[in-house]
C-alpha cells in the first residue's frame, strides 16, 4: 500500500500500474526502462504541464478533429497508464485505438486489446498489414487503422516509426517527455508532457473544440511552430535546473 501522503505518491502509482501490466502480459519489461527515462525528463520539467505543452495539445486536438482517418496508436505502457482516458479521447475525436507494439506477439496484442475493451474501447488489433520501411514489430499494423490513417497520435517515444509514418505521408502527433529525442524532432506536433496529464488535457480541449468551425481549427494549426515548442521545452528544463542549483547552493 502506498499512502497518499507519500511525496512521490503519483509517481509510485504509475510504476505500480506498469509492474502490474508486466504481470498481465500487457507491458513489456523494456517498457519499465522507457518509463524511467521519461520520468527523469518529467522531473526536470517540474512535473507539470507547461504552456508550450498546452499549446501543442490544443493543436493536436484540432489536427485530429480535422483528420479524415485519425488513429490513436497504443502500446503497453499507454494502455495501463491511461486506459479510461484513451477510450474517452477516442470517442470524442472519433479516432479508433490501435494496438501497435515494438515487442510484438499476437498474444500480447490480444491481451492489450482485451484490457482496453474492458474499459469500453473499440480496438483495432487485426495485425493484417505491414508498414513498409520498418523491420521490427511496429511494422505490423491493422489495414483499417494506421495503414490508411492520415493523422496518427503516438503516445510515448518511438523515433524510427515516426520517421516512417511521415514518409508514408501521415501527420504524426507525439507525446514525448524528451524534447531532444528523434521522435520529438521528427513529429509534426510534439507534446512535451506526461501522458497521464496530456491525455486528460486533450479530453478537455476536445470537448471544447468538437463543435468548432473548420476555419477555427485550421487557424489554430496554422499558427503552430513545433521547433519553437521544442525550444521552449528545453529552456524550461534549463530554467528549472538553474533554480534547483540556486536552492542547493544557498
């Protein structure tokens, strides 16, 4: 039992969810390492949603609302960290959830799909097509989803797939706490935020924008500069560390 009074309560709960995901065959062991890397960046971002993240989240929602065939890609980590939230976002944006994993097995895909379905999700997990240009498990996709999607939301870091998706003419939205990663730099929209905050934020924004005029959504997107967002994210890390150093040296 983790008491809510523990100063790292929310962080520890996330870790426990991932460990439980491993036990259920949903999360890969390697996913624990990936989460730890992201958590480090969250720590030096002050574990909060910054204004640049809110901007990216708003643009991401606008882009998905305008898309003809939006898809939300889900791996094991995302599935166990924010299952209910992903289902709700999927419903508001009319964007199906598709299971897509690096450490692939049909049994694992089935487990992730069934877990999401237990929260009411409609999941694409056909694994009946391949994304040309990739040689690992991420290449295996659903012919109704990522293969024909025009906009793909990719929660959590995945650099080479991001590059290939763009080569296939798709717009890519990434949720990645590391503003220096290949994913962050390759994506059309990079949300530098923790997925446990980003997806709930996107739900709020989607509820606000779901009835917006096309011209309003296009205006939101046209003003966006992803390089500027990444620059501000790196500066936020710099500023946070600078303040911490001042506190330590006092």
